[in-house]
C-alpha cells in the first residue's frame, strides 16, 4: 500500500526584529472573537481559527474549540489491544504518547505545539546529537521556574502530557493539559524558549537520558536501516551525521577533546532557538480573543537573534555517489526477509499542490488486480509492500526526497529476490510508458476530498503538532489542508520524478537472517552487520535494455467502493444515549445506535464470531492464527479498493473468536462486509500459501518471544487468566508438521458452531443494521454453540500482597529491560471510589 504521507515544502521568512520584554497589545478588531476567513477548513470542523504574527517574528495559529467536549473519535476496543499478536512487516513504533485512557475520556484537553526550523542537520561536526540533546535540556528548569523537570511534574498533577522530537530540519515541542491550567502551563512551557537554565550539573544526567534513547533505538531494524542508508551520502552532507547522540559523542569524547558541551549547548540555543524560526499552534475551549491575549503576553518574550535560518538547499544530490547504486545485504535483528529499493530524487516539497510522489506511490503500493503485490502474492513471493515517501525529515527535506519500495518477502521470495526487483522495474517501466493518468489522479483526489470534508477530529495534542509543522511548509490558506489534498493535476510535474525511477539509479537493501556470518562490515553507530556488492552484470545488461513487460501488470480499474451518496438517513427508532439490543437469539446478538449527534455519513461496525473450538488446545490457536492470516491474504486484492476508498476493515484473531471491524462512509460499507463474509464462507488455500504463512507465523512468534515487552505481557496474562496457552507453547506447535488438511478441518469446525455478536453505530437505520447479522447467518449456515460464550473473560483474584515475577529476556543481544506494574482493583473498591468521587464533585 502507499505510505501515509504528509507533504512538505520549504518556506518561511526570517524576521529581523527583537521582541519587547512585556506583552504586546493585539490589533483592534471590528468584531469580537473574529476568525480568519483566509484559512480554509473542513466543512465538518467546528473550530475557529485566527493567525497572528508577533513583533518578535513568531507566527501563531489560535484554535478555539467551543463545541461540546466529546470527540467523534472511535474509542479503542479493549479486545483488540489485549488479545493479539504483533503484525507482520517491518514497521516499528514506540507509542511515546501513552494517552489511551484520555482518548476514551469525554473531556478534551487544551494543547499547544511549537515547531522550530532547526534540527539535526545543524549539529556541529564535533558534537553529533547536539540538537537532540538541546531538545532534552530545555526541559530542565528555567529562570522563572527553576525546578528541574518542573514542567513535567506540573502536567502530571493536572492530567497532562508532553513530548518533543528532533528531525533533520525541524524540532517540535508539544503538550496538553486540563483547560483550567492551560494559561499557567503555556507560561511555564514558553520558558523553554525564553530563559532555560540548562545548568551544568544537569548536563551529565540528561546525557544518560539521551544515551538511553539511543540504546532503545538500537534493536529496531528501521533505525538501523536509516543509519546505514544515511552513511551513503557524500562526505560533508549532513545526512551522514549521527543524529541520535549518545554518551560517547556528548560526554566522553568532548571531555577527551576539551570541548565544553554546556557552553556549546547555550551557544546552539542562542543561535537557533529564535522567535522568527518558530511557529506555534494553541487549541483550547477559550475564545480567540483570550487565546490571542495569552499568546501575545507570553510568547513575545522569546528573543529574536535576527540571523537567517539554517539553509541546506544548496546541498543537492547527496547520494550521487558510486556507492549508492549497489546491493547491500544486511543482517536484521528481527527474523524477516525484507527488500527495499530506493531512489534519491530532487526535493519535492514545493510541489505539494500536485503531490507527484503521492500519485506514484498510490500506484506502486496498490494491491488490487494488475499491481506489483498482486503478482508477487500469486507467486507466493511477498506478504506486504509499501511504496512512496513517509515525508519524515529523513525521507524528505530541502536537499532531496527519497522514494522507496519496501517488500516483506517470503522465504521463496527471498531466494528469488532479483526476480522480485525485476517485477518492480517492469511496473515502473509500464507507468513511464503510459504516463500520468488524469482518471486515476481525479479518483485519488475525490477520495482525499471526501475524507477532508468529513474528517474526524484529532486529539488536540496531535492536531496542534501537525499544524505547527504545516505552518513551516504551506501558506496560511493551506495550513489545515496542505498535507491532505491534491489540488491540481499536472502531468509534467508527475512525470519529472517518475522518469528518474530507473534501475540505473536505484539502491537495493536486502535484509535476511540468512546473511548472518556472510556480512563482514559493521556500521559504526548501531553495529549493523552488512556487505556491499555490485549488481550482477546479467541484470545490469537486462535493465539497461528494452526489456519486455509482464502482461499481468497494468493500471487499476475504476474503484466501485468510492462513496457518492452522503445523505444523512432518517432514524427509524427512538434516540438513545447508548446502543440498544435489536436482535438477541441463540445464534447472535446485535446492538445498534443511530448517530444523531455528529451527523456525518459514516458507520462503525464491529462483529465478534465467538467459537468454543479456539481455546481447546495450543494447536487450535495456531491454526486459528493461520486461518485469519490467510483469510486476510485472500481478501487483500479484492478488498483493496475499499481500503483506499476510506472503508477501513480489520480482521483480528482474538483469544475466543474472530473480530471484524469496519469503519467508513456508509454508502458502500455493506458491499465490503458482504465481501468479507463471502470469503469467510468460501475459505480455501493452497499448499504454497499455507507454507508461506507457516514460515511467517514462526517469525511472528519468535519476534514476540525476543521482545521483552511482548514476552512480559504473555507471562503476565498466563498468571492472570484461569487458562491461557503461552506463546512458547504456540511456537512449539508451529514447529511441528502441520498441513493444509489440519487447517481446513479446523476452519470447518470453526464455521459450524458460532455465536455472532455485533455493534452498528452511525448513519444507518436499525432495519439496515439487522441485514448485517442476517447475512452472517444465511451465508455461514452455522449452528448455535451448546452454551452462550461468556461476555466477560475472568481473571484470577490476586492475594492482597505484593508479588514479583522476574523473566529473563530470550534476546541476549538486547540490553533493554521492561518493567510492568499491575494493579488489581476489586469491583467493590471501584464502586466505592466512584461514589466518593461523585460526592466530592
């Protein structure tokens, strides 16, 4: 699939005026709380916006959200969070903002984010990681609020959170807090940029925090690939720098070289943390006039040094080197085979209105008939494909844009990886020969426009972080839409980067555990083992010529899942605050709630197919995992059009049943559900597909066992649940001689005896919703189980004392530890606390 993109453009002028020491008055306005008419927002967005520029050069977007507190964001399903295995693929995340509880809360937070146009590209050569280190150090107290980490403590006391990140050319700070503490929080937070203490005593302590981040990043293959790839840049280009920083670069080596890290930190802060480099976004349930008064009073005190911002745009073609167009074999941490083909292109941010890379990635990452992945799946060579540009600072900045095709290979695909590469090059040649297609561009344009028109409200902290960065990239009218919409079709702009995606300019990175012992080079910072070799001459000759195209590769057909009817339906039952049962019998139960609040033409549907057979043995659990993975594989091609048309679906193997989640515009959602149920009813597989997923599931279980957090979770649930099969037991089963017959016997038994429970919420009538459950019953023809499955899956009541369980990590190469603290609160205690809280309020 195409990567989720956020367009980038360089921009912003450098101010030359220093701000006064006290707040500046707002300009006179003809109308109180007037919003900015030039800022284009979604028709479904109830918030009001105002853009202001302070006399010190700081630019701010004020966001007033005076609507009801509840967000129209779907709550997270507990079953899906607690029950599943890690997904296949090479994506890794750290989930830094642990705000799940707040996301399900009815109370919206106030939030602010500030983006500075400086990042790791500006690190001095003798202090790698200094920009990242400074991002840490400004939290360590200020002249006005000198307590070290006082801001974090303030937020924790008042239900807030904060974070910061350093990219190549930008640094973002963000926080959220309860509304009544927002004014004080803004003042405390602004001191990071007005007068941070950064006392010398704190330097060594905070170096350890930076070093800890570096240590935690080391086992992640995505970080290791980036570090290896960045090292291919020309000498002197900032891409070749070590951005993370660690104890070696920020403490040990500076001491040996008599470098005063503290003084260099202050020097870096004075040079780059200047008001005219900054864009600020603040959101609260306050009037725009109040927000403007606060921002002008507080942020005018940030100094402006009058110097031009860092500019790297003259450093073009950083990867135009002999080392780039080669094959790099890498030993990964995870047991995966992965192929990444990359091209370094001229920077594309200025073309955000056309988004040429998004158009190309849409086609490269397509999974329907005629696509690269469709052909690779038929050959059982690949499990997943991602194409495009993530538009992080690593992938896109003012010096280049990366376009990459990343493929998770099967064992068979790994042994045929040159043929996999050839299929990618054939598809690119086909795209180049037919040229950009207006029909396809307008189809993508229509999908993106519908999603923007009916977009859901983001969590405030994520929204302001996104917007403050957009303010560095787009003109005012596009702050809210510049990263989402495709504004204008321009075949010349699309053709320019498309022509550059040739075999002669590609870099090939191949990850496989089979490379262990064969790679004798080691990357300096992450210790990644790799080897480098020329592309074999036979393939160089093949790709240099006019090679024939595979007839199975072609452009996608028209998408039948794109919604065109956005009518809001009239309710056929009384309004309720909570879902109500509209069907309840021995074979199923259906809950329903019509949306008459947010009034958007979307539906959320969830079904759980509960089956007693699943928990009979570890073997059944393994066969169930295989079943769900292969079912998703079978669906991938036919359901892909629904996926790109913003009809989301998810199949999930829970502990007691199959979870199906659907979400999107209601117009075509029933088509998608029927497609899923049809594939479920007619499930089949081949020996090749079965073998491919057996091998993949072995790797998935192995990855769970070697990751401390996943292993710890599995052990914790074994302690808490009355009967639970461990991942180790499942791993032992998957290593035995399972066959297609075992799987089909299990699937037939699974489908024979079920209880289906569902929830429909949104722009449907109750009559339409009943048809969903009826389709399950008619298509699957299942019998009811002897006893209705329990709704609540119980846990062991722990004795009233402390317990400590120590588990040794199975990955000796991972130095990280994981600590889980589990508190068990009895139901009567919960009820007592709730009653107490109600009396106090």
